């Protein structure tokens, strides 16, 4: 009798969840009614979904992609002036530098280009960083699941570093041509690339209207050797990004755990910002020379620049010979000013988005 009753209770229950039914364009399941052998009626009602986003986007990877994209866009826009200044420092040659020091450079950009100069190249950067950050965070989350040992809830250090490196490689491979374009647009209007331009009545150089993303891509492909030119510097970029992203995630997760006080499930927003800032600074210090090398390789084909590197090794030897070891660390100070808030805001925004999306 008991077995007949239990079978009647479970008979006809829907096998899918209510969250997946919306993605399949199927109606939500109705309550299931079963009748026992003694005539009692039992109604089984499915629990309501957690929330709107659980019903609309039921696949976690989509949520991670969205959260990562938003985090990247917000963080890069916040630090756009410092990002542009860092790139300008990195591509200056061994001669007399036109841009020196953080504050003098900010003033110089203001005088020569106005407020818009601080955001030069940011539109391209945001277009690049949204898929870049989305792929990076989503790939990291998925690789964590793949590499997780059975019965454990956290990765050990080697596996976490491997997950971070894989996420870095995936994000670079997906967006590298846009990184090339962003670098070109950031440099084109700077004086290091426009010293022959005429000067207007206000003392500012008369800068022609810069091309957009598509015209810049077309110019690179046409004048610098075809589509492969869009991947100039990819190898040193992968060498730099893989360990950087690996260290970034590793440091953040360790610091996040350290900054979580007893009785808390996670640190406060301020402490998350500090964790991200410290993690980004540590990772960038270790891998910064490869970032400089990447930028030099990306502007090698520009006629206004004097860099003619044949390959990665030739670039390294030329930089050390002409500029010394210090040449490998050009722009490091403004980079610290950029990385600390950028990574802090990125991780904080990502976690906020995950909470909102109910991941």
C-alpha cells in the first residue's frame, strides 16, 4: 500500500526545470495531480525559480560571460587616461622623450588635445575589453570546474595557476586584432607619432581626424603584409598574458580568503577593491617587460615610429642595447596607478554582477 501511494505521488512529475523551459520556448509546467489507491488526492507543485535571471539565462557560462564583459568595460573606462599615458610611455624611443612624468604628461595631453585626449582609443579599448574580459572570466570559471579534484571545493595553487593561464590565452586569442587597433589609435594622436604636424594658433598641433576601427584594420592589412599583420606581437603577448592572468587570479583568491573575517562569507566591497589592487600590482610587476615588448611589436609597422624589429628576440636585444634594462620598464609607475584601480574595480564589478545574476 505504501509503495502504491509513493508511486502515485511521483507519477507524472516534470523532469526538466522551470528555468530551462523558457529557453526552449515551452510553457511552464503545471502542478501534477496524482490519486492514491485509497482515493486521496496529492498535489505536487514545483518550487518557483530563484529569480528572473535564473529563468532567462539558465546556463552559468552565459552569466559569467555577461558579468566579465561588464566588469571589463567599467574598469577600463575608469582608468582610460592612465591607460593611454602608459602606452605613450612604452612606445617612446631612446631619444629625448616628449612625455615625461605622470602629471606633466597629463597636463601636456590636456593642452595639446583637450579633455578628449584622455579618452583617445578608449572606445576601441572597451569594444576589445568586453569580449576579452568576458572570455577570461568565463574561461577561468569553466577551467576551475574541469580541474577541480573530486571531493574538493577549491583548487590547489598549481591547478589555479593553470586555470588562470588558460583563461589568459583564450582571451588574447579571441581579441588580439582589436588590441593592435587600440594601441595604434592611442599612439597616432600623441606627439611621439605626430611631431611633423603643423601647429595651430593656440599652440596645439593640428591633428587630422583619426580613422575608426575598420579603416585602421584595413590600413594595417593593406600596408603591413596582410591579415597576419593584425597578429604582430602575439607571441610575446601570450608569454606575458598567460603568467599575468594566472598570477592575478591566484593572488586575488588568496588575498580574498585572507581578507574575509571570521563569520563573513566574503570581504566587504572596500576589501575586495584592495585585494584586486594588490593582486594586479603583484602580477604586473613580474610580467611588465613582456607588456612593453608587446606594445613595441604592435607599433613596429607604423611609419611614424622608428622601430624596425624583425622578431621578438631582436626586439629584446635592441631595446636593452639602446635603452638599457630600464627600457623594459618604461611606463611602470603610471601602470601601477592604472592597474591597481582597474583590477580592483574589475573584480568588484564581476562579483557584484554574479550576485545580481544569481550565479
